[in-house]
């Protein structure tokens, strides 16, 4: 029965770490003052009738700290890429010169930085909710095992271990958010 408990705790830990990795991915898409190709992740371009990730139809480079440059593999893709960027609502207007699409990132105002910090806080809160939900599922599995014959002491110990893991993961989650907030507020 202790193998099952270890399996539940291991599974719970893995799911919590996945929630934090997802948070890190989401936060990497939040612009923090300098050009980062990851802000274009998730933009899909219509490529011969199929929605295709932008990174698969163009080369994305950062010639300087405030510019992203996209060079499509095919010149016919300039228009669809431009439309996709506008439709994505990332707040950047593309500049098309016939060969490249340039995205000039305006400097962040104090107001915009505060909005981004709020967004980071909201993403962090969603991740906390996910971690707590994973904790609840793990504890429910332990309680079910207790009904099936596990001793009360063993169940309490397992629940305490799950809570300790949850506390540790929440602390690391908050550290990720604080780091991103610091990055955003740094001029």
C-alpha cells in the first residue's frame, strides 16, 4: 500500500511542477521591455489552408533590443503573416517592406508596466489555483485509500507530505512571478 502512496505523491509532485512550467511558458510570452521572439508564440498563420505556428513559416530574429524581424520562408507568406500578427492583438503593428516584416516594440510606459505586472499576478493566481486543485485531488486519493483500509496515521502522514510539497511549489511559483515582475519594472 505504501507503493501506492508514493505513486500518488510522485504523481502529485509531477503535476504541480507541470503547472509551474506552464506558468513559466505563459510568463515568457509577456513582453518585458526587450524584444523576445517568444511573444510571437501561439500566433497561427494560414499556410496553404492549414493553421501553422508563425515560427514554422518564418525566421524570427532580434536585430536590436526593440525590434523583431521576421523573414518568411516564402515571400507569398508576407501578407498572411502580417494579418495574423494584427489579428493576434499583441499590441504591435507590423511593418512590411516586401522582404521582411519588422515589429518595433515601443518602450513600455509606467502605466503599461503596471498592467503587465497585474497580468503576471493573474497568471500566478491561476497557477496557484491549479496547484491547490492538484493537492486536493491527491488528498482525495489518500482519503479513498484510508476508507479502503489504510491506517489513519499513514493517511495523515501522506496528507502532510502532500501539503509540504504544495507549500514548496507555491513558494517557487511566487518566486517565478516576483522575478518576472522585477524584469518588467526594470527600465
